[in-house]
């Protein structure tokens, strides 16, 4: 590593492309209040940086790395980290040099300040180093890291262990993230979800068990990333197992009224102000549903998050259908007045699966302006049958689901 001058920095500066700066700055969120606020770019794409590193790393000293890692330019800091990775990997028989690489890395985390800088270096350096050592450092970074980047190093470094089939650290550090107060940063959610997904590739049953026990505590972005490789049936099962459906009682009435108020506001804001106008459904109607044992609530962690009516027998409003016909004339159950507080998705799916455990034929209707419900109904496998008229004469789109034998 002896040639004079900082060849790495010089070569990188020579590749600056002002035309690329704006796009890279936007991609890495350098605007005011964004996670990369104030970072500067030369306009060098990663493949170009990798090529320069491949050609220069053997001539790059730690003093050169010091100059590069503290650079105001993002790409030069990345080049320093990629050089450090190459030095570390090439020194398998030189433990002292590998220790120097790790010490350098941990003493410069203040400059490893964006997700690509973390992800392209941490598990190939720190993770690989700790494979046969105590891993407390990662727990401390995840728990007490001064920045989201140090915390991200803590979780992403576990990739080195996951690739060896060692999954414990990934799950335990994810739990550390979940236990913190306040909302988990989006970039930490993505990192935890990504690593959980990778762990799930090695042992899906363990991932499913982990998710099942924590489903309602895991933030939505983290959950979405973790579930990417799971099939729809497994995801649906996870959603269902974390919700209890039971008959509503009079003590649930106030909470149900709150949910319907929220639902009316949501429908009005999404172009459907008329379906439940005039504070529908009334307190009296809901009490009637409860008295006839047709009213159900969904509970999550002991709190009511949704409500719906499931009624058997012939529905008077379905007796006449216009512009089509029902799929059959056999016995059916009807889902009415389904509403949620918006805290979780898939409420209609849960209600439909609940109904189909008891009945083979389900009917449902909605207002033509309720595009969100129309889409959800069709997604559940219902077929459009025609128009029906409500008690007040207004039209509704009618659908039916018939379970195949």
C-alpha cells in the first residue's frame, strides 16, 4: 500500500459527474428534515465506485482511508468502506490487521451515515469478524446507538450469521428494536423486516412463530418486509389468529358508535359521503342488532377495532334484484354494516372467513360510490349479481359468494 498520494480519493474525484448529482441527492433524501439532510454527492454511481476500489485498494493506506471516510462527499466515504472490506477479506491470516480494520470501522461510525454505507459494509466487516466471537457489540449498537445508522449496523450485521444458519441474534435484536419507546424509524423498520425475511428463508416456521406472537406490536413496514416471502394463506392466518370475533353486547355500544363515526368520516373523505348519511346507523338500530344476536365485534389486544352484522335467513331488501340475478336461491347469510377504526387492514377478509366457517353462501351489498369496499368485496371472491333497493329506496350493488363443494 505504498504509492504516494491518495490515489483512491484522486480517482474518485476524477469520476465526478455533475449531471448525476441531483438524482442521487434526491434518491438518498438529502433535503431539509430528511434522513440524509446536508449530504453532498459527486454524481458517481456504485458500479463506478466499485471499479475504482478494485483497482486502488492495494495502494490505499489507513491514513488514506481516514481522509476518505471523513470526506463530505458520500461516494468517497463509500469508497473508503469498500476498500476497508477488501483489506479485511484479504487478511484472513493476519488477525492484527483484521482487528485494525474493525477498530477503524467502529471509531468512524459517525461518517457511516446513510443506509447504503451501512448495508454495503457492516455485515462483511463487523458481522464477519464476530462470527466466532462474542456478539454483545451488535446488541449495544442496536439498543444504545447514537444514531439510526449505528442502530441499523446492529441489526444488518446479523446477515453474516443468518448466512451461516445462525438466527438467534436477528430475532433478539429485532426484539430490542420493538421494545424501544416511540415510533420505530422507517429505515429501521425496513432493516429489521429485511433481516427477518432472510432468517425466514432458512427457517420459515420460526419466522411465522415469531410474527404470530408479536403481530400487533410489529410496525406495518417492518411486518410487510418480513412477510415478503410468505404465501398469502400464511399471512392471512397470521392476521386472523390475532383477532378475536365475538357477539357484541350492550356494553360495546359506545365503542361501536365511535367506530361508525370514524367510518363515516373515512367514507366521506374517499368520495362516498352518502352511504351512511344522517348518522347512520342509529343507536336504536345497533341495539336492535345486539338484541337479535346478529351483531359482532372484532377485538385486538382486548380493544374493539371493528364491528359487523352477520344475519341468517331471507333479507327483505334482497328479495328483488334488478339488472341481474343471485348465483342461487338457496339459504344464505348476509354481512351488513361492517366498519373499522382503521387500525388494521383486512377487516372484510376476517368477517368473510368467519362467516364461511358457518355458512356456504354469503351475500353483501355496498354503495356505488364506495370504490374501496367494491374492490375489497371482489378481492374476497364475491361475484357481482345486480342492484337491490334499501328500505329508503336507494340503490346498492349486490354481490354473492357461494362456496364450492
